[in-house]
């Protein structure tokens, strides 16, 4: 298989996985925990409540954009600080996500996948074309 084609396919698969996960997490904040509940949780962490609303909508819009392949590099770079913030909130819990209240391994892994997606671009079936998101070969 052509290495460029493999990279485009890998970017597509990663983009879809991230899009589905972000969409699921945002919808959970909106419909399960509710937006006021999410805001209250953020306050319990010592964060401003309004950040819960912002986070839910950034994740929702980001998840949809990733599924469609719209401005993938920009979208993951917008999502990255939110995931780094989630990682920092779990640092005191220990490494393993199975730790009480969840460790930092899972959100840190998400952060790494966002960086990888930004390097790969959107991949195949991204709006704007398969090559639109990929860096030019050096």
C-alpha cells in the first residue's frame, strides 16, 4: 500500500474515532448530566461554572467538525487545551484511569491523539479533499 494512502486512511480512522468520542462526551454533558449539572461539577473542581457550558459546546462542535472533516487541524488544536485541562484535573488522582476519581492516563492519551491528528491532517473523505489537511512532503 502507498505510504501516503496509509497515512490518509490512518488520519481518517483516528478522526472518526475522536469525532464519535467527543460527540458522545458532549451529549453526555448536555443530556445526562445536564448543562447546569456540568457547570456545578466544574464549580466543585474550583473552575468557573460557565466553563462547563463552553466545554460541552466546544466538544459538540468539535466532534461534529471531526466527523465531517472540517478544518481538522484547527479543530484539534482548539480541543487540545480542554483535554490538557482535563488531564490536569486528574493529576492528583494518580496515573491509572481505574484509580478512584480516574487518573490522568486517559485524558493524556486523548491529548496525544489530538496532537497526532493535527500532524496527520483530516485524511480521506475530509471536506476539502483528502490532501487538504496533510502537510506537504519535505
